[in-house]
């Protein structure tokens, strides 16, 4: 195997192992929750077992020995759990969680090729060994029931355990005998199991040989349930089946019916059993094979190609228009239009499927957060109940990746500082178990994620004091800030520290980083807090970064774009009354006051031609002559499908942008229309230009800058603090 | 994308990698104002005619703007500003050198492309040997034709051309993020 192939296989393993461990953590949380409510979930224990088993196999294959060893140890523990040799309790769950953390740790080490990373496998092993109380010495409950010994003899240890615990839980176990067509046996059984779920548990199914029907087989199912026989019969929905309860033995009753029929059944059972069992496994294998893991880079490439096709489409449309204007061949025009429409339709489909491929459910993230909540709460002796809603909401993979750290930071803060200790909560007469809610839901082109705790809340007066003490704001500035404005101060650089007892502080990074990261994605974060009642963070994110609908406009001769998802409306400037409030221009818009921002001034754009144009004009003009191409100089020609809307007096237009609950009117010179654009980053070298989120190529090799609406709103409304030390503007 | 070579791991030593067995290195010479400069040829990816450049506000003065090079947004720098030279209007001879900056190309505007020089080791004076401090952008001085062997061949009476050899990596180090 070559080096790169080897690396690829390793990366592939690490990705898969990561997925398994994530699923594992998720299942453990489910088990813990069930355990608290006094339930055991045998299916979930099995899932965990299977996951660890697969992990062991994979780790062995790629010689990650420590991972394999840890997996082996856990497989043993899970096996003991499955078979009921070890009872499921808090201690066992803690061990299992520790194991999952151990895997995470080892995997992270493997990812960095850091051989020094290790986990105390032996210590865990010793603790697991201490759990197992040797062979169970209690009396076997099975001997109390009238069970055909031939059946008992073919049950696996696990099935026997399930049978035993069903009796122990006071459930009734039925034998359900029915005939199934041979060719559909798998689906029929799966159907039966599915119908039973929630009502009854199918403990085992055993083929029996008594039936003489061709192409069919008689099967006997062992079903445990609490419902009445009638209800069970209805659930099973197989009137042809025969339902026989397994009765409790009367004392000293001797009822071994060792007749010939039963003997034959036993014989065939022994052969058939192993064939039935793997059917479950083939089911899960099939679902695995349906998933393809793809490098996100390949999707980016695909996205780029689709973007280029979009540019081609625009040229195509123009071509057809020209044809219509100049040709008299109606048939040809008609044909061209038909093809162009078809192309457009299919392109639209390709676009949305590529976008769809990039979408992942937020549950991927929320599951990780749930593990963190659990860990933190346990470490700090706090009791936190996590309520997650809308985990199925989908966002672009890239956004899911980028939002992980900010979310983690907010969760950490909430549990570290927002949520009070158990004693304190009791003193305050609050519920002992605190409630932490994560809710996600789509809103238009955006996804909203809400994180709500019921902790201390943030004290505005403390924020004011800290802001002044830390030199974030002057005494004068904080003086006339509303409590709402003060909440925003938390996001300012230099504010977050551990000293802020009120709840929001950081480890190393502050809330300003959280905000910056969210803004970089074109999102916004808002904070609302009620003292003593809790804090809510509301994060608004675009669903996708790749293709967006944008409004193109012109200001001081420069064409720019802004994401349409942030635009509420565009107005003709002179139709509204302009006023000045505290030195800031505002507009009366239907009874509301809209603060204005002259974008050209904010960006320090000089009058007339832009710098590169002035400087490069000679060269460009010369090139035009050389190339002999009819290139138009006027920017407006780029969007030839519609003539640009020009304001009458030249006073311009106001683009009303809304991010979260903040509004701002951007004053620009002209509106140039709407277009789907692919936003490209400015490149690492210019990655941090405030107010610009990227550039887009409109298909004529000219780049148009895309304005970062959330950043502009922040800057215009909250002052200039966002601007870093980049010089250069006029 | 993913197939880009791992440039980050490239040595940060002065770029003298293109040294052949005779100790000759290749430099691309260009004109900035009245001066003649050169960059190691191996650092130059491509030479472009002046494309449409879009101004980016709030950038350092030396950044002319961004341009699209086959779909990739590329920053274009004005080398004259960087080297604190007076800016004259750009002529049709001007070109943009695409230079590798840690895996990402950066464009550098120059007034004119001159030629490729193959400089022998004894035709290059490294700044380190000169002991001058300077901006750090200058790697050394090239004197094509100063080699004793060449002088022998050409009679030795030629006016000496001087090339200021730039260190491409030092020029762009602010743009590494």
C-alpha cells in the first residue's frame, strides 16, 4: 500500500470510528435517561455493543492497538450487561461514558499522530472486573415456568436472559406459532417485530418443522408483553397464528411432553437457528452500504462547477435574447428557447441537489453538546436536564462545523456560570434540576438556534461596571445605554473574563470570538437575559453559504452585492423624510425610525473611479484595442437583461437590511437587480476585511464584493469597535 | 483545493532551491519605476496581463484589490507601494506576477517584465554578506555579467546591470494568516 493510500485508509478509519463513538455517546445518553426512569432498553444496549464490536474490528485492522484493547474491555462489559450478569445502574453508565471519552481521547491522539496519548485501559478493566459478581447464585426463575425444554435448549444466552428478565418483570410470555412464506420470511418477521415495538418484545423466533406446507415454514416466536392476549393478537395482526401463553408451573406438576413431534422440532431447530440469527446483521449492513462518505472539498468543487454553469446560463439567456431580436427564423428561436428553459430547469435541480448533499441535521452537533452538558454538570455537581428540540433541522455541513465551537462555548458558559449549584437553587426556591433548552427551527433562508438556561441571568449593572473597569467603554458611553444595549457589550473584545460573576465568561476565548465566528458565517447572535430567571442566546444562521440570492447595487461607481436574505425591502430615498437624531441620519419609515448608513462613507470609498480603475485605466484601454473585443466599460452593461433602476434626483436608494431584530437602511446610488451568486472568500490574505464577506464572479471575470450585512449592522449601530487596525481607507 | 502541494511545509530559507550543478539560479527580472528587480523564477507561478481588478475597501494601501484568476479570488499588490516607490500610472507593459504565498497565489503588479536571468553563484551578492539591515525584502544584489568567466567571454567592458533580488517570502509574510 502506498503512503497516500495508507493515509487515506487511516483517515477513513478515523472518520468511521468517530462516527461510531458519536453514535455510542448518543446511545449512552438514551440509556441513562431510560435508566433514570427505571427502564432498560435491550435494543439500545445491543446497538452500543455492536458499535463497540465494530470499532474493535476496525481498530485491530488498522493496528490502533489501544483503541482495540479498550473496545475489547468494553465489549466484555456490554456483553455482561446484555446477558444481565451485571445490572444497569449509574456506576456502570459512568464507566461506559468514561469508555466513550477514552475512545474520543485516543481517536484525537491518533488524528494528530500523537503516540503519547493514552488511556488507563487497565484501570478501567479492573473496575469492570469488580462489577461482575461472579455467577448468579439466585434461584432460576425459568424453572418456575412451564417451558418446553427443547425451546430452552436452543435459546442463546442472551435470549435466555431476556426471557428470564421478562418473567422477572412480570410480563407474560407467549409462544406464537404461524406459517410464513419461505421467500418473504425476512420481511414478514421484520414486519412482526416492528408492529410489536412498544407493545411487546420478540424474544426469539424459532423455525419449527411440524408444518408440511410447500414453500412455507412454520415459525414459533417467543413474545413477552404486558398487554392482554386479545390486544397482542390485534397488534400482531396475524389471525392465522396460534398464540399460546407460557404458564407458571403448578408445584410438583410434571409435564414434559416429550413426544415425537417435539423431538423432531428440536432437531431441526438446532440446525436452523444459526441461519435465522444473522438476518438482523444483514439488515444493518445494507443500511451502511447506502451511505457514501465524501470529502467536503469534492463538494466544494462540485459547487464551483455548478456556479460556473450558472454563469453560462446567464450568457445563454442573453444569446437567446439576441437571437430573438435579430433572427426571423421563428422555429429556430422557439427551439432555442425550449432548450434554454430545459437547461435552466435541470440546472436548478442540480443546484438544489448539490446543496442538499451538503446539508446535515443539527443532531450531529446537538449530540455532542449533550455529552458536554452531561460531563460538565457531573464535574460540577450540578443537575441539568437537557431538552433538545428541532435536532432534525438541516444546515450546510460547513456551517455545522463552524458553529460547533461557538455553541460549545455558550453551553460551557451557561453551565459553568449561568446555572447555580444545587444548594443555591434550593435556597432560591428554584427547581433543583435546572433546565437547559436547545431549540432549532428554520426561519426563511435561515436557521435559528436558541440556547436557554434557567440560571442566574446577567446583571446589567454588573456589565456596566465591568465594561468601564476593563476600559471597554467609557463612563459616559455606558451612561445612557439601555439594559438591552448593555447585553451586547458582553460581545465586545476585552469584556469577557472570569471575574464576571453574572454568568458569561470564558476560558481563553471570550464571547467576542463567539460573535465574530458567527458573523463570519453571515449569522447573528443575540442575547436576552432576565436577572434570576436565566439567559437565552439566539443564533441566526444562513442555511447555506454556497449559493445565495443577492441584491446587486452600485455606490460611488462600485458594484456590490448583499445577501437577499438580509434585505427586507428597498426604497427610493427621496420619498421619505430624512431627519437627524443625535448626529445620526434616520428615516421615518411607516411610523418607525430607521437608522441610516451611507455605505460609501462607511467604506471610505473615494469619489469617482475606484483606485484600481484610475490606476489601471490606461492599461485596460490599451488591452481593449489590442484584443479587438467590444468590452463595455459601463458596469451597468453587466446586467443587460434589465436596465438598471436609476433614481430620479440621484439621491439614491435605501436598502433596508434586517439581521436578528436590528434594522438598518443602507444608502446606495442605484439598484441593479437580483441574481444568484456563489460567494467566494477573499482569500486568506484578506480574510478579515470588516464588512466584506467575500466576492463573487458575475461571469465576466469581474469580481463584485459581497457586503457582510450582520457586520455592517453591528458597526453602524454599535459604533466602530469592530474595525481592526487595518489602515488604508480615505 | 485538496491537490494543492503542501506548501506550508516548504522551507522558509531564502529561495535558492533552483540551483543546478553549475551553481546557476534563475531569476525573473522586471522593472518597477526606474529600477530593475528580480524574483527567483521558481516562486513565480504565472504572468498575467492586467485583468479587471476590484477595489477592496479597508485594505492596506499596497493592496490594489482582488481579481479572479480562473475562478479563484486573488489579491493584487502594488509592489511599488510595498517598496515605497512613487506610483506612476500603469502602462500597457505592466503585468501581474502570480506568486505562491503559502499555497495561495498573490498577484504583484510590476511595470514591465524584462527577462529571465541565469545567475551564477559569483554573480549574486547576498544581503547577509553585505551586512546591511534594510527592509528584509531584499535577498541580495545580482550582477549579471560580473562573473569572471563571462567577463572573459565578453571582453569585460560592458556597463554593469544591477538587479535587486527580492525575497518573495519576506515580501508576503504579512499576508500569511
